[in-house]
């Protein structure tokens, strides 16, 4: 079978690998669509494990079932996710499943940017969902990224009537904007440095957009009369983090949804943070309950993912897809269709 093998962001090669076969409790899935995630192009994170096949926002058709598989059959349309928790450790039992060591070590093989993949037994059990008939394979690829957003907003808490600032209007930022609206936010403000992304933010529900090169906090006060109740940062850029700390209102919450580069240190005026009663939270990944809620939101049409797709490419053009994502000039979501 053909795969897109990642060596670096600028070196992705179409190579041949043996088609996997299903072991006990496993599935073989014909990959029909796989989204390129922002983390896929985070080179400092990916290159240390290169060469490898990336892609984890994946949907497809079951073409083989291993011994003992009861919940899935050949022909089922499915969403498969790569990271799943054990369900037994202290983190899983206390609602901190994404801190589970198992979750941070599990994966399917070889990756979503391939014609076929093998889904291990634990992923079949805890990370595979049937795709509703009214949800396309391409729309289904949003289940994992939206699941991460669902979990993050549950952790930070969006209250009806909140003013929410989203810094970074890429794929994650647009999903955060849409979900915050579903959860009852009264005003949603988006900030980014790219014109195209600000246009997309307005299209998908932001009430006001701000060029992030401007003084965001002053523009929020001018628009809203005060700062934001909740600030969601979907970029690891240090200026964005500093803007977030200046833009949150008394008693507000900042969600850091994306990592910085390794070793980045940021000084904080701790007295200011303490005296303003600020809450800072982070969120990583998603688990089955988050994915199920995300898929329900997509299926019910509460989150518009179809119109977020700006590019559809065959497996042979995966390198082009990475380039589009890195530049971010006129792309929001790039989908790879391995059998196109």
C-alpha cells in the first residue's frame, strides 16, 4: 500500500509499505479521509520520531476484523482515534484521563496518511466510533479535533452570557468560536495576524475580529466595556500569551490550548494575577466521551465543519497539504483522501 512518509515538514515522500493484517481484537480500516492537524506540522515535536507516517484525524471503512471483534463488522463506516486511556489508573479514575501514560503511548499503525491502517484492540474498544449515515467521511475527521475542544471548554467552563476572546483563528480557534456560541457565550471576539483567518472567524460566528498586532485589550474594552471573561489561546506564540494575560477580566479564566516551543519561559506578574483572581488552565487531547459529544454536535448540525474544509488532496499531494497548513494564507482545513 502507499503511505505519505514524513521526514520533515519539507520532505514528505510517497512510499510503499506492506498492507497490515488484523490480529485478535483488531480492525483493518481503509482510510477514506484524514485531516492535517496543526500538531502534524509542529516540526520540533514530529521530527524527532521521523521517519514515520502521521495523520490522526481519520475516518474510513472496516475491511477486516480480527478474532473476537463483536462491535464492528466489515463495511462499517468508522472514526478511529490514536490516543486512548487505560481506564484503570488514578488519572482515569479521577477524570484526568489525558494524563494517563497509556493514552500518551497508544497509536494506530502506521498512521492516517496511508491507504490502510491497523487499529489495535485497545483503540477499537476505547477510540473507535461508528460514523452516522448523515456525516460524511470528511466531516467525520473533525471528531477528534472537536473532541479536544469539547474537553477544553468543559475544563475552563463557558457560562451563558460570557464574553470570550479566542486568540488564533486557525482550525482550533474556529471550532472554539463555534462551540462557545453553542454553550451560550454572548460575545465572541477573535484575534489573529492573518486576514484570511479573521475573515473565517467572522464567517463562523465571531462577533468582532481584531488584528492581533494591535492592542487587543484596549480594543476589547472599547467594544465590550470591559475585558473578556474567558480567553482561549490556540497558539504557542509568546506575544499571544502575553496578550491573553492583559485581556482577561477580573475573576476570568485563560485556557492555553497549544504548547510553546520546548524550553520557552514566560515571566508573569504574579501579584497582578493573584490580585485579579485569575484562573489559568490547560487542556490536552480527548477521550471517548469527548469524541461522542463532538460527533453528536456534528451530526445534529450544531457545529458547521463542512464549510471549514478549504482543500481536498490525494495522498500523492500530502506534501502540498503540509505546505498549505504551514503558510495558512488561504487554508483552514486540509483533508487528505488516500483513495482519491
